[in-house]
C-alpha cells in the first residue's frame, strides 16, 4: 500500500524559493563545469513519427561525439541503437507503455514494455495515466506502475508525470510520491509532447518529494526534467535548484538526467 503526504508549501512560497535560489552563486560548479555536467546528463532523444534508421544512426553518432548519458528512442529502434552504442557507457532508453497519452489498457502497456526490455533497453520511460490520476484513482495509477516496474526486470524505470497536465503543486507532489512508492528509479516531468513541459516550479516540487522520500526510506530516486530547457540560462537555473534542494549524491548522471536534445549542441560549444 502507499501513502499520499500533504504538499507543505503555497505557490507563493514556492516561487519565492525559486527567485531566491536564482540569485545564489553555485555551490559546486563554476559556469563551465555546470555546462559540462549538464551535457553529460542529457538523454539525447528523437521521438517522432518520421524517425528512420538513418536518423537513429545520426543520433547515436552525436551521443558518442558529445558523450551524453543516454539516447531515447521508440521501441522499434532499440536494437539498432544498442548495436551502435556497443562498448560505450551510453545507455539506451525507450518510451513504452502507451507513450505519450497513457491511454491504453494495462495489458497493452505491459506488452510494449516487455518488447522494449527484450530488445535490450537499459531504461524504460513510461507515462502515468493522468486521466485516472485526476479522477482521484490513485490506487489504480500506483498498481499500473508496480506492474510495469515488474515487467522492466533489470531495466531502470523512469516515470513521467506530465506535470503540465497536473498543473497544481500538490498534485505534482502526490504523483511523485505515488510513483516512487510504486518503484520508480527516476521521476520525470514531461513527455515533451504538450505545450507546457518542464518548469522550475514542477522541478522543485518533485525534488522536494524526492528529498522527503529519501529521508523517510533511505531510497535514492533520480530526477529528469524534460522539455522546455532550451538555453544556457535556464540550464543554470535548474542546476542551482538541484544543488540547493538535494545533496551531492544527485550531482551525477546516475541520479540526474535532462531531456533537452536541442540544448546539447549549445552546451558543447559553451563547455
């Protein structure tokens, strides 16, 4: 069973925290090292209906050249990416489980996750059923994540909340907690397929949830903001929020990722 803690802050207090953090100096980086760290944590991604083998080939070559943390692709391209990235440290992630809507029966989601794992995915990025969550069917959302986590076997599970649809900080906090209790290895803001993706507000709420969960259980859950992080200034803000909210254990690609493929070339130039 799971518990749903009460989110402890008002939206005003939240925005005041972010404003204060934005004015702080870095605790563990200078500007150049912050850019290098961010680049090393990127999941280089292509998730388009027009994806081809040639595009996956280009993506993997770029990941090797920039030394990103992972590539993220649709399930049919997992095997190709695994072959191209053999003998590198770069992980192959795949969306699965009715991405991006989450609107499929559970048995369909599980079949897609099983396929992705059998193809060799190191990481699975699933999205919660936001409709069920917004209806208050928290137990069903929890049970779906538990079932998908079991199907992942040794692959790490990133659970996407789609915070731009949950909107309210207390709902984002609740969804984060449910996902972590259900076995998420990472929680992730967004699919990148709607108008509002990662925001500093959603990011800090999710980090607060991770911190509280860690303090209660000793379990370290990773964090991935995704979508909407497109420039150096925004990147620096996210890193300041990260280091001011969690401890140094999260300052590595094992527990922090960024979904910002458009940003990769800019960071490579700045680092």
